[in-house]
C-alpha cells in the first residue's frame, strides 16, 4: 500500500475541564497543525479527550496535563510550542 494513503495515527490531547494550560495548549497545537498543513507536511487529526472519562488515565496523567499522545509516545506538560513542535516532527516527520 502507498505510504501516502496510510492514515496517520491521531494526535491525542488529554485535558482537564477548566484547565487554562489545556486551553492554551489546544490553541498552540491547532496553530502548529495549521502550519504543518500549509507547508504540505503530514498533519494528523487532533482528538481531544478528557482524562475524567477514563479513571485509569486520570490516575496516571492528572498531575501531567495537558498531555499529548501519539500511539505509545507521550509528551507530558505540553505547554510550550518548541517541545510540541519537536514532538510532532519526531512522530510525523
């Protein structure tokens, strides 16, 4: 199968309701994804999830939100554009 036709793994943002850092991270990620798309780079679908929806995830990630996740890789405390950009570049090229 053509690699270009292979769907990218989703970019998951784990967040907590009422978290201002989560709101800021959402805006940063959306901007970075727009930049990637405009440059013709691989751009995943952003899936936003609330940690409260999964008790195991809530226990594991509560003190680390916002957390970005791509398959098995995680970027805890994802609040700055530089590390988020590097995380996306490492995962999607």
